[in-house]
C-alpha cells in the first residue's frame, strides 16, 4: 500500500490535492520507475498475467469462486459499461484501464490479489499512465471545468429555476466514502432540454444522472484518490471537493440520456416537478 508523505509545512507549488499536485506526487514516487525491469518479460508471460488479472476483476469480492484471494471481503466498486467521456491512455484501452484502476484501489486498501494480477499491474504501471489517468479524471474536478463560452441557452432559463447545488446525492456506505461531497458546488440553474422548448430537466433525473457519474468516478480512480486524501485531511489541509460534474459543459450527453429515459419510461418532461417525482418513484 503506497502511503503519501504529508508535508505539514507551508510549501510553494500547486494547491494540495489539485490535479497538478497529484501529478507532482507521482513524479516523486519510485513505484512508477521500474518500467525497464518489467519490460524484460515475454509477451506470453504478460498476456498470461493479464488474463488472470481480468479473472481477479471478475470474481474477487463476489461468491462465484471459493478459494479466490480475499474471499468474503469487500473489494472496490467495478464498472462494465464504458463511460462516454473515456479516452484510451498511453495505448491502454478501456478493458485494461478499468482492471488497472480497480487493482490500484485494491492494492491501496491492502486487499489480496493473485500474484499474476500483481505482476500485470506492475508491468503496466508507468508514470505516463498514472499521469494520464489523473488528467482523464480531471473531468470530475471543478478546477478543470471548461468555461461556458456560449451562454445563450443559459439566458433562457427562468431565474426561479432551482440551482444545481440544491441536489443532494446518495453517497455509498463505507469508511472512505464519508469524505465525498454530497452536493455539487455549482450555483448555475438546472439545464434545459433545448432552445425551442426550454423545459427544465427534472431534479429527480439530474440526481440519478449525477450519481451515475459519481459511480464512474469511484470505479475509475476516485476511490483510490479518497484513500490517498485521508492523510492530507488528517494533517489539516483544506482540500477541494473530490467530486464535481459540470452539467452545462456536458449538455449533449445529458439531453440524450434524458430523452432516452423519457421515451423508455413514458415519462412526460412537461409534467410538474411533483408529478415527475411521483412518476419516477413508481417506476419498476
């Protein structure tokens, strides 16, 4: 389990727990310096390790295979559907990245994995991959959120529309999840469906949508970040919220998801908030 060395004294450089700060910490960590050693192994050995690493991903934390490492223990969350925002990093595709991210969180928790999975993790782990992973998950950080250049649609929203920061998320239960923020610090209005209709997307759906993004964050590096933030919190550092999602910066996917939901569930987007909540609550 890699431990961060926390500097309690004032320091120059990036703000603690910012994206630039995490990248600096990687460059100091010798765990990502052994690329040459692990590159000596044959393609067959690496392929064999990869298969067994994928097996660990599939079965650890479940009751499907008795005798598997850590049988009966709670392992990090997993994800199967590739997020729309995912992009390959350093030649690492979706399948490899999800397994690698899960192994990293598993190792940080000190949970057992197979010897082969550990070898594959060490083979694939490089400074470039780790840095790329942090930049990829920058989509979940307020500091890297793009500036809304065209605010013409935002101008169409009525000033009585609720604010995004009024949405309270349901946080998973667990020792590290308590460090998650339950609200998004975004004082913008709820997004609208389009310029023509100008219908405000319902709060109940926005909550579900944001919790789906939260699940992606946790499964693809977020839980590991929460673990690494603990010594920083204990040292008294004031850290930025770990989770953020910019609804207005990702309007296309939000609107497509909302339209698909309304179509599949026969949900009326023109219904009142009270009617829409009742409709959503009674869906099977």
